[in-house]
């Protein structure tokens, strides 16, 4: 057993934790990033990688829009393995009622500076010829993008490491509180800033965190270059994603640079088994075929599951945990962890350093679920003065 001292310890080497480690390392902090498997595994490896602006609430819009802008800035630095592509999202309207919803969505985006274009039935068919005939149209959001999440997370972890962060792979944080992170091998990492970024498992490390596991399935096909050109999502997906109780499926298809097609999506509460649920997969594929009938003939080569970290109000937890002045949260992103990872890191780094956050932080603070007063960001910044260097 050994003890080592850092300015910050991040538990979780998924894309959120890696982004946080990189952001803190850029501040000159001595950071340790601990991941039980390899960087970019877990929910990050299971995710679609859709970088999307969402408008369920002003807070969700602000977080996703700023994140999207950060991704656009990062894109040039990513390797080809990250497969970043600004393919845009087509929100598909099945009927005139949904088309009216698409028009309202366009107006919301237009008023906030997000490019968006309504497509007619004919324009939609020309842009995505494998969609079924007779759809009412779509809303095109051209600045949305896709990325291969594990490679993006690895890029962020390497960026942190290049700035002298310590990467602890194959280690599990068993306890994290009061300025100490205790690993499964008995080593203790001491820091005045501890960050819980282990996603849906966050309550196991910090009891009382209001996060629930929400299971999802994905299917990927063999290579079919050009078969899908945009991220395709039914407008009814919004109802599916925003339900906090019912199991659901929705049409959600993504083109990969490999030519493969990634098919989603499903959502389940109360099922914490990582095994594939054939009935849920069948329902998901049936829904997809309602929009793209020829999908039924494409060979699927793999099916897998993952767990989203869901909060009661569908907003993440980004900031200090009221019960422990050394503990910070970066979790609860549900299906938007890939999109919002960069903004989450920026918000956390700003709070810890005492800087002004790039967007208002209040909607995401963990204290909204607690009657205990949270430490202020300015006070928290004072606790991470550079500490004595010790090696693991």
C-alpha cells in the first residue's frame, strides 16, 4: 500500500472523466485519472456518439449547444480513429402534426443562432432515399455531428497525460471522500479535489447521489457505405427519451465512417443486467424498419448494451457535493454524456479554479437535490493549492 498526493483525483476514465482530467491538467493541476478497465470503456464504449443540440429545457439547450461548439473546436486535433463527422441530424416527421413540431423546433433554434432547415417530403426523400415513402418531412440541424466515443475519450486521456496527469488503469476506486481516494489494491490517492465521474455507478461511490441506471441496446450492421447519410432520429424520440418511468424504443440511426450503420435506441429502467434482451432488440429493430424498411435485409454483426446515468430532472450533476467539501460530481448525463462531456469539464474546471463559468452553472449543481448548503465555487478554488509531490 502506498500514498500519493495530487491536486485532483478523477474516478472514471470514460469520456466525461477524461475530459475533466484534461481540463484540470490544462490549469496546471497535478491530476490522477483512475479507470477500472481501459480509457474510454464502459458507457462511453457503448454509446452512439451523437453530438447533438437538444431543447427539452433552456438548461439542456445551453449545455448541449456550448458543448457542440467545443467539439467543433476540438475536431481538427482528433485522430482519424475518432471518426468525427459533421453529418448533421435529420429529425424525421412522420405526419403533419410532427412537422408542425419540427417547425416549432426550428424557430427555437433560429432564435438562438442554431442553423436549422425544414425539408419537404421530396427533399427528405432525395437526401435519404432509404427512408420509407410518405414521411411528412424533417428538420435538418447541419452542425450536429457524430464521433467514435472510445477514440475521443482516449484522445482526451492522452491530452491529460501529456500535461503530466497520472493515468491509473486497471484500478478501482473503492472509497472516495474527505480528500482521499482508496483504490482496490489499498493505495491511497490524496487530493483536495475528488471527482466522481463513474456515470451510472456514481451512487456506489457516493451514496445519496440521485442517479439511476437506464439500460440501452445498440445494433451495428455490416458495411453499407452511403446507405445512411445523416444521423436520423424520429421526432417521437423526444417522448421516449424524456419518459422517466416507462420502457421505450425509438428510431435512431447513425452512419459510421466505416460504412456501418448503428441502430438504436431503447431505454429501460429497473433492468440492471448487462445481457441482451431479445424482446427489446426486436422491438427496436421493428421500430427502425417502420422508417427504413430495407434495414430488415441488412446483416447485423453485433448487439450490445450499456447503462445511462439518469437523474430525476434529466439534467446532469456538475459541481460540488454538499456533504463533502472535497468531493465533486460529473455524472447524470443520461443519453447526452458524449455530447456534453467537454462542457461538463469546462464547467467543473471553472468552478474549481474560481473562474466564471461559460454558461450559468446553477441548473446543474448537485445541491439542487439537497437541503445542505454546497460550498461555493470560489471557496472551493482555495482548497487546491499545489501540494507536495509524491510518487505512486
